[in-house]
C-alpha cells in the first residue's frame, strides 16, 4: 500500500467571509427578504414611506422662516407649502406663555436645577448626598417659577417641621393616631399661617424676586410644571394606594379600592372642571388657592389611581415566597416592603409606570379646556390672531415634536433602566 | 439518600440538652372549614434534630410554618424559646429573628447580590454595622462553601448553590432554631448531596433543627427523632432506628413501604 496522503504544512490565513455573508447585504437578506411574503412587505412598505416623504419633504422645505404673517407666505412666489415663520414669531409664547421676558431666566434655571435634582434619582452612580438637593428642589423650583418673598418656600418647608413636632407631642398621648394631628397641624399652617407670617417676615427683611401670577404661565413651561409635578407626586401616592389595596385592614383596603375605582371611572376633564370651578367652594373663605396648584392636585390624584393599579400588577407578579422569606427573617411590614417587595414590584412595573407618566404628560394638554394656555391652548390663540389666521399644520407639528421629544426620552430612559436592573444573568 | 449514607456522621458532638426549645401544646389549625392540624403536641429540646415526614397534604409544612407564624394557629399554644406566640407583633418579630427558615424554593431575593441577601436582615433587624454584617456573611458563605459567589446574583447560581446561600442567609441571623421545609425536593439529584452535607454539618454543630424531608438516609443518620404525620395528626414519633425498622402504626408501615418499597 502506498502512502498517499498530503498534509498541508501551513495554516491558511483567515479570509473575509464571502460577500453576501457579512454586513449590509447579509442583514438585508435575513431581515428584509427572508421569504417571499417578507420581500413583498418590504417593497410595499418602502414604497409607502417614499411616497409620504416625497409629499412631506418638499412641503416642509420652504424658505418661510422669516415670514411675518400667513399673508406674506401666501404672497411669496418662492413659498409653496409650510409657513414656518409662525414658529419663529411665536416661539417665546409657545415656550413661556405670557411669562415676563425679563424673568424668563427663572424657568430656564428651574429646568437646569431640575436636571441636577433628578440626576441622583435616575442614576445611582452619583453621590448619595445629592439627594438632599433633590429634596429641597420642589420648593426652590416653585419659588423660582412663581417668585415672591423668599420667606414663603422656607415657611412651607417649616410646615413639615411643625407637623413633626405635633407628631412628637401627640405621640405620647394617642400613639399612632398622632399622625392625623400632625397632618392637620401642617395643613392649617399652610392654609392660614403662612400668608400672614410670610408678609410679616417680609416687611422685616424683604428678600425675594418679582412675583409672577399663575395667569401669566403658559406654553410648554406650563405643561412641564404640571406634568413633572404630577409625575413626581403620583408615584409615591400610587405606591401607598397599591399597598393600601393589598392591606389586611378593612378600612384602609376599602378606602383605597373606593378611591381607585372612583377616580378611574371619571374622565380627567371632569376633574379639571372641578378644579377650576368647584374646589374653591370647599376651601375656607378668604384663601385664594392658585388655579395651577389646583390643577396639579387633580392631575396627580387622577394619575395616582392609575399608578396604583400598575404597581398592584407588579406586586401581584411577585411570588409569595418573597413575602414569606422577608417575614421569616424578621423584617417588619415597612422594611420588607421597602427593601424586598417594592424594589422588585417597581422593577416589574417600569413599562407600565413610564406608560402612565407619558399618558399624564400628554393629558396636561387638556388644561386648555379650562382656559389655561398650554401649547395646545396657545395654538388656538395664535390661530385667532390677525397674522396667523387660517394656519393649521405647522403649529400642531411643532407642538407634537416638543411632546414627542419629551415622551421619547422617558421611554428610552425606562429601557435603559430595565436593562440595568436585569440581574438574572 | 445514598450520598449521605456513604459518609460516617459523627454524632458524638450532637448532645441534646434537656432545655426546651419549642413546646407545642394542643395546637389546632383550620383553613376555613378544613381542619389541617389536629391536637398537635410536641416538645423539641435544644440541640435536637427532628425529621418530619408524611404523605403530601398531611400538614407538615403548615406545622413548621406555625412555629414562626407564617401561618396562624387558632387553638392551643406554641412556645418558642420561652416566648409564647400570640398576636403580639413584638413577640412574633422576636421569634422570627431567633428562628431561621429554609424553603423548598430557596426564596432568595433576586434583586440583591448573594452578599446583600445575607447582610440585609442582620443590618436592618439586628442593627449590625454593615462591615461587621459582611464579615459574618462571608464567614457563613465560606461555611456553605461558596464564598467566591458573594458578588453574583441569585439568578446566576445553580439550585444547589442557591439553597446553600439560603441556609447561609438564615445562619447570618445567628438563629437558635432552624426550620427546613423540603429543602432538597426542588433540586436535581446531583445537587441534593451538597445541600444535605451542609445540613449534616449544621447538625454536628448542635443546631436545633426541624426538617421536613423525604430523604430517609438523612433522617437515619442525623435525626434524634422522626415524626410521622398523616391527615393533620402526629401518628407516630420515634427514634430513627425504631421508626424505620419497627414502625408501630399501619399507616406508617404503608407510608414507609411506599417511599422505600420499590
Ligand atoms: N392557604 C391554604 N388555604 C387552604 N388550604 C390550604 C392552604 N395551605 C395548605 N392547605 C391545605 O392544607 C393541607 C396541608 O397542607 P401542607 O402544605 O401543610 O401539606 P404538606 O404536608 O406540607 O404537603 P406537601 O408534602 O405536599 O408539601 C393540604 O390539604 C392543603 O391543601
Ligand atoms: Mg409542604
């Protein structure tokens, strides 16, 4: 037998994969043209997209930025489509409503500080001490927006101290019922005490910035004010309601279920009307309760009911073993909720929670119904003006883009968060 | 069970003192109309290791869950470590921090690392400083032979490893009594041995243990007493030798022939 074998003595150098196995081509073949059906859908979809863009892009690409009125656009032979001048002309109004020009640095600063305040909440790598700033931001931010005496926000914060002192004093006498007394004391202070004390302190030591009344708020700034306050407040209230709904205590459970079902069964617009008209009847006479504040409360109460149901879904998805393990280790109710149950339930509910946030933010446009000038309300005002009468698409497109940017960032953040909290592998 | 039998267990150190750890007197429990536990009487001495067995649905889990108040009994008394279980929340928390429990499905906290799983209760319940709690946790993780997994998350561990972490997590609270509810029945056969080994080691150190299990090899080697339950009653309790070689009641004989029979 003759030995007839041939063995290559060197390794072949690596060669690039044949064309069509890599990059674009491979991707396209796998994702767009993997089957006949898929290929047909790809071709049809592309055709539709191209058709739409062929209409839309020429309409949008118009040298109309400088136009001062719709008339000017129509008369200009070079312009045959969108009249963007309205955005330039009314940009300030769409952003700030009728907020005084000289004071507009305040909402700007409030937004920047807000980013600083939410940063440690959103990203856990930042130093924990920053949370202190997050805690005082609500008062600082509100003061920047509405202005007035610097004493007011300080006295509002003092309300918490008053509540705490009341709790401490009553605790020895009536135990946990002291909570009710504490809340009562704080609310009475906020409603009756602050006004006169603040005025008195201000007369002694006047520090403050120019007050801007709520009636001058408007535009995207108003949407942000209502939306972000609503978001920040509805989450904790929603958590408490969700826990209340699960409670063993009959009264607490009934109240939570009743509240959630009542609010969810009522349209938000109704609640906004209640805020604009009715709420003042329930207030003690003489107190002037700010309209925007009333709207924020209503939007929050509304969103909290939905939030509670979303979080309840997360709670229900947790295996009972988690509750039992926490109990068996000797953790009390609040600790097991805080350390074991809520972190997991909230994580499960992130998509739903962010969905509620986005819904809430977009629902702020409903305030135009009760006469507040949010961007949508302003569109109507602008369309009613002599210069821009008859204009339709440009403003809605712009406002939609603003909202979309905001909601899309929230959506992206939630996806980042879900990935980060993924601990199974 | 064969895995355990191969090892000679050193029982010399397993002295049972005559101090009472758990006393259950005429205890009854109902789920609605269903009478799950009927007149249970049982005394567990300190250092004693008790294996509870019986057919499915006989109330074994319910019995040991009553001991740390995961379930509430309706009649009779349970006295753990001298403290009577009543609806007083203070007593319940006290007992729970003295009694460790290991579950069939581990019930580790998936959002926390292994180390955090072990330090959480010492830090929040015992108020142990974080650093010290971590040292204790590492000590017990070494004991169950997985210190190198400390920074991983439960989802990254095998079932056997997770169950050993669960044991370490309980031990970090320095409990005086440990309860096990079928700790190996959710595990693949090759992982059962590692968990049983850990439990044998614990027994050798004199821990008071009540173990619900069908691992009869473990019962034979480690238990002082085997308790057989059926339909919510303790039918028979005896030393393992007597229990396996000379079962008294018919129901016990039937049960043993079923699980050892084939
Ligand atoms: N929450 C509950 N509500 C109503 N009945 C229950 C409940 N938990 C358990 N039971 C019933 O009580 C009886 C005893 O249950 P238990 O879990 O104690 O049995 P077990 O001996 O541990 O069984 P297994 O070996 O299957 O774990 C069973 O018949 C079960 O169906
Ligand atoms: Mg069971």
